[in-house]
C-alpha cells in the first residue's frame, strides 16, 4: 500500500499498477505529468483519508514528489499544473507544497498568494496549510487569517495559528469584532481566543 507522508493510501490492485506506471513515466519524462495529473481521480478514486484529504490528492502528491526536476524547472512545472488544473487538482498542488519544496525555500509562495486573492473557500483552506504557516510573511499571514474570518472559514483549519498569532492580529480581529457588533451582526466565536491574547473578549458593543 503506497504512503503519502504518514498516511497509507488504499488502492485497488489496478490503481496501484496505474500509479507504479505513472511514477516510472514521470521519472523518465517529467512533462508527462501534465497528462497524468488530471487522470488520477479516474484511475484511483477520491475516497476520504483519515487525515482529512482524499485518495486523489494523496496520489497527486506522490506524482509531484516524483518529479526529477530542480530549481526553476520544478517551479514552472508545478505552477503550470496549478494554473491549468481544476479545483481538485489545485487543492492537491497546494497541499503538497511542503513535500515538493525540498529545500524549504518558500519558492512556491506565489501559488499561495494567487489562491488567497480568490474566493474559493476550499482552495483558501488548502493554501493556508503548513506551507503558508512556515513561509508567509507576518503581514500577509495576518491578512490571510482575517480573510478566513470574512469568508467564514473556521480558524481551526488555518495552520500555525498557535505559533504565529500575535498582538497585531489580535487587534485586527478585535476591530473586526467591534464593527460586527456595532452593525448588529454576530461575531465568529473562534476569534475569541486570539483576541483574548491582548484583552478580554466580549460581543457587547463597544466593549471589545
């Protein structure tokens, strides 16, 4: 049974044979990944995995890590897969970034930034995984968290908050809470622990 990270990928014998062939083909001719990447779901399925991902995402991550490319050639190939992929393929690329940025340089941050400018919540969640938590500059990370609040994405799905949340983010969320309460709108309860880092949190108008 193939593994993606620490999670085993349940594949049928036919799917595993397809994957083995695909990996060998990518090793021999890297650009063939553009043909194989969209075909993953058809050959391997999209069953859910215990880590919250899906089989097709995990298999696509294996294809990406098999690319025998380095430096700008790797960046260009991954960017093309993201650019021309459907949302499922884009999510797979975003979630695989920690595995394919072998040097940990943050060279794929442009893909995260492009995603954060969009409005697909599933893609924003995928973009704000461990890769963004490790590499996004502080101001961009704060703005990304605030965007999640506006888009009603649960903050539990944002990687790195326990480490990266700071007083400035707390103030930004406090301002957001005051605006919401002044307008008579509910305040997401999951921002309270972050605002508490600076001062007590309440939804009473004018008290945040």
